[in-house]
């Protein structure tokens, strides 16, 4: 928490396009409307353009509650339907511990330590058993 | 019970923007009282869950924060109150997976696991009050789940 | 000298005592400055001791004024807790036992009582008795607050040391680029598990470790609580994008796990630390050449 306390951000979360991957960087404290807006923006962008994957960097996020957790899970499920993959990158230890304690282990979510690791992961062909850096739980 | 500076507050919960203020206040108050990073995050997350309950189910309300001490240990107490319809079946509301709108059904039961003390008062028609307290640098409360 | 309502009708006895403490705080502090508790702690000058005494007297006046002479949690005590803790600590360092410190605190009452009797001269005996009772209750509460504060200092010290011990007992070892391990030794209780979890996850971030190995060879027993903690750690690591492997499950422990019907669920387990390392290296794409028949196995 180097940058002190987060300030609320207003408007849209910028979505960056890197080749066939969309990169979203979440920072600070996201309010509900913005999270919903992002979810909508992403599915529209994916549907419009051929995108192979989405990386959501949450290393700047100090808290994920059940609402934001659900939004992340829904984004992942949506992109899956649109034949793309979502990787959530850079979750902080305190955030991960809290989510687990809260009871939200988000089993279907792909995760990576960093944005680079996430991009690497998306570059790999989809072979579930040999996906490095990512755990996907079988139901 | 003693009062501490910068902790005491009454914050309205009327919109999702207010949730942001609630989280930031709790974060600052917890940091000021000396909570560690993980405990701060737990408390902020619990506050976010409870404030959202107040907003979504209680039709809006209020969060009160206060500094409490017991035997020299500092704590942060948060009280969320609304005058909404109340919770008809508390046991069910506290069980995981129960939800009556939005979220993953982790609201009350999940928030309870993130704090040391948890109390809820509610009756149909007379609103809901949830009071949570966490203490600085105390080992996690004993596990109560089966 | 401030006016004194000689009628003695200053509200309740507590309020009367509050008024007295306020009026006479200077004199009270002067007397206290000669008592061992103040004299030996505030050694710079007598004025320093008097100043400290006044702070305590003012706090007592405030508590009495709010009618809470019996309440060690009364708001009025807040300001003097730290000072009382320092005084108590200084006396303990000087070699006094808790009981001795307590009787030094008790010795603060008589001088104030004498002043009270002198101050309330002419007041009905019944009223005086009530005020005197209120004062001694108040002084008793002060003693309680001082002892409580001293004890909580000791408690805080113990807690800090325990925490330090926990951290020392939880070394994180980097085994390879991208692989960290924690060898756990001893019993895992709730507090320790929490520290282990945090330490391991911090190391995952610092070392960019895609794999974290929790080796429980040195853990005597695994019960449902420990199993739960292991699963939580694994789940948290996964959320961060790392995989956590639990190794060192001795046959006896494996048996217990089965007996208790514990579900380690999705936790990846390996018999030994070597096996776990082998698995992680393989997953990282490192090939192990010339593996001995019973060396690091590949999954």
C-alpha cells in the first residue's frame, strides 16, 4: 500500500488493447456502478473485436468484497462464452486471505501472479493439465 | 469505553458512492488504531459487505464507527443500522449461500468470519442493526464453524 | 483561595469530592510528591513529581465529577493510563513486586483523606463520611486502573514476543527460481497458521514464486483445524496465481486424515519435500535428468 489511501475513481475503467488481448488495470476503490460498467464495456469490446483473452490487473486493489468478486467471476464466465479467457493478475496477499476467509475461493477463476505471467498464460494453447501459473479446479 | 480521535464517525449509507466513503473511513480508522494490513483488509471488507446489506436490503441507513478498549486492547466497533423491513429468518440469513439479492450470498455469514465479535438485531418491520468489533493484534477468534 | 460552599450541598458526595480534588489538586500533588511512588519515579525535580501528581488528581476529579468512582473504564482515566503504566513499570524495574507497587498506590489515600477532612470542616459528620467513602472507592479504582494497565503492558510484551517467536519459527526458503518452501515444525494453532499463511504469501509476491511448498514433516498431528488452515492457504495462494503443494505427509498422518474423514479436497499433496520440488520443477518445465529410481519423482 505504497500510494496511501485509495481515492474513488469516477467514470469508465480504461480498457487497453495489446494485440488480441485486452488489459484492464483496476486501481484504488472501485464503486459498484463502475464495476458494472466495466463488465458491460468488456463484453461489448470482446463481441465487437476478435479478442483471445482479458487480463485484469488488480495489484492496485486493496479490497475485493463479494460484490467485486462476483463481478470478476461474471466477467470470466462471459468471456468464456465469447470464446476468450480472462486472467485475474496480481491479487495482494491480504486481499486473497480475506476473500478465502469470507468464503469466496472463486474456483473457476484463472489467476496469475503478475500481468506478464497472465499474458504468458494467454499465449499458451489451452491445455488444462499443463497450464503453468494457473490453477483451474475441476468441479 | 474510550473515544479516539479520527475514528468516531457517523456516515450515511444512501448510495454506492457512500460505500466507498465507508470503506475509506474504516481503512483509515483501522490503520490509525494500529491494525495490521491483513486485519485492516478484513475489517474493510466486512464493512463493505455490511454497508451493502444496509443499502440493498435496508433501503439505506447509517454506519457509526467508534474506538473501544478492553483491558488495554484497542478495538474498532462498527454499527450498521437501517429502518428497513428487517430480517425475517436470522439463522438463514447468517448461513452461507443465502442471498436475497446481489452478491454471492456471503454478506452476513461472510462478514461474521472477518471480525472478532458480531451481533445482529433485527425483527420484521423494525429494521436491522449489525454491530461488529475487531481488536488490534489479538489472535484470531476461535473457530466456531462446524 | 477559591470560594468554598460551606453548606456542603454540592450535589452528590462524588461531586463534592470532585470539587475538593479540583480545589486542592496543588496541595494533594505536593503531598504525593513525598510519597515513594512519586518521589522515586520522578527524580528530575520535585516540581516534576508535583506536576505528575496534579495530572492524576485532575483525572480523579474528572472521574468523580461524572459519578463513576467505581468504574475503572471511566473516561477520566484515559489520560493518566500511560503515566500510571510508566510509574508502575519504573517501580517494577526497581525490583518491587506487584503487591508492593499496589501498597505504594494504596499509600496515596491517607494524605488525600486528611486534606479532605480539613477541607470539609464544618460539614455534617454523615456527609463527611459519605464523601470520605466516595474518595476511598475512587482511590481504590485508581489502584485497579494502575494494576490493570501494568498487567496489560506485560501482556502486550508477551504477545509481541510470541509473535516474534512465530515469525522466527517460520522461515521461508527459496528452493529454486519461482519455488519457495516453508518447513513447518511443531504444533499448528490458529495464530501460528495465520502467520504461516501471511509469511508464505508475502514470499510468493516477493520472490515471484509460482509454487509454494508447505512441508509438514515436522508437524506432529493434523486435525480438522490444521487441515482447514492448509486448505485456506492453498486457496489464497491460488487466488494470487500461485500453486501451493503440501508435502511431508507421513504415513501416520495420512492414516489420521483418512480416519478423521478429512477432505483435503483440491490440495495437491506429495509424500516428501523432494517429491514436491520435483513436481514443481516439472510444472515449471525444468527437466530432471538422471533421476535416481526413488529420487525426485515426476508426478
